[in-house]
């Protein structure tokens, strides 16, 4: 068993989600992996930056693109704790990420509800990785908010 599997990388995304929650942000975290190495980490920062586009996925894609010096992330995988929204799915498509792995589904705002074909045709999607842990993080955050 390799220490660098989907669970390992999703745990890293969950650590980012915890940072978001600690800053009163919706607890979504993301990491981008290239050749088994994390090249970008991010969490939601919409409140901090007063920017509705400052989602974890967008911030991670920007960071990874800068790291690699390319707008295309074809050799990379994105691990994110929540199913991406339509905006983030568009960014994932334009960056041509090879693999999208997400934890919890988002039946209200997830891209699968609105545009299941939004991703690049070559992007592989894996869902449900550490789904319970990812969902619990969201539930706990919103329970405390109310």
C-alpha cells in the first residue's frame, strides 16, 4: 500500500478545510497533486478577500499554474472536500486537470446538478473519497453558524 493514495491527499484537503472553518469561511479545502507531490494548497477565502470567486479550487488552480508555469494542469489531480460548483468546474475544465477527486456531494450547488458535462472530456472524476468526514465538516460548520 502506498502512503500517497486518495485518502492521504483528501486528508490534506481536509486540513485546508479546517483552516477555512477556523477563519469563519465555508470549510472547503483543496490540494493539487502532480506526480505524487502536492504543488498547491488552498481553502475558501471568500470572506477574507471579499471575493465571491475565492473558492478553494480556484485559488489552488491559480497557485498550481504559477508553480508549473503553465495554464494547463494535464498531469495533475485536484482533491477537494466538496463537489465543485459550476464556476469551479469551468476552471477545472479550462485548466485541463487530469483527475478530480472530491469527498462530499453538493446537491444544491454542485456542478453535477447544473452541468454534468462541464468538465474537460478527458478529466477523470472520482467521488465519495472520505465522504463522511467531508460531509461532517460541512454539517458541523453550519450547525455552529445557526
